[in-house]
C-alpha cells in the first residue's frame, strides 16, 4: 500500500464515515491539533524515557488522544448509528484523568505564584503540550457551535490541559529543577 493517494491534492480530505471537506475546515483543524498534541507528547516522552511512571502516564494520554482525534474526525449523525469501526471517547474519560492530577499534586508545593513554562526539558515540553491542548479545545468548542460532538471530548480536553500543567510541575519536581515562577515587577 502506498502512503500517497493523491485524493487530497485538491485541498480536501476524507472524513471517517464518509464525506470530504476542505483541509482548512474547523473539524480538520481540531483533530489535526489533537494529532499535533500527540506528537508534542511524543517529544516529551523522548526527553526522559527512564522515568517509568511518567512514561506510563504519557503513553496512556497518547492512546486516549488517538481515540479523541478519531472521534473528532468522525461526524455524528443524530439520525444514524455509528458503524462498528467508529471509535468514540468513552464516558468518564475526563474523570479518569482526575486521580492522576490528584496523585501528582500530592508531591507538589501549593501554588503561590504563576508558573512560567520552563525548567527541566521534559517539564518545558509538557507546558508546550498544555498550550497545544488548549488550542485543540478552542477549536473543538468552535466546531461544536456548528456540529454535534461527543460531549466527553470538550470535558476531556479541558481536564487534560489541567493534567498537563500539573505534569509539567511534577516533571520539574522529579528532575530536581526549580519551577520558573512569575513574579510581577513593580
């Protein structure tokens, strides 16, 4: 099988479940940004592969993002059931992230200042992932204004950005790197 199909040479792409849209369509932007987030997390994993606990958390998130991206790439047709190969983010996906947030926060000092992205390389990469996640969330919200979405998608993106913030702090803690605190001047 060849990697190139030439079907997108006209600036369109096929959606899972049928239909073609512009590659600039907000749906494509949303699931493309989820794909970008997944790649950023791959870089975060590569910066510190010896941290087995962090590695397991990031691997779980990447797997979840694959399903989330697939969910966004597949329009919901209210009058038609999903086919057997359609992957949707299951209910409770966002809630499943909360115990990870809580466990990581137990190791961290309470926030007294805003935290600037930085510190250890993995922490900085996780902060970048958080910003990409927020962009994916904004695009999914925009898409939801014109299309029906699985309600779990928006909640999960919101909770995931919280988790990525905490993981950035946790990565600094585990690396023994000080957090970069923002302290207003003046």
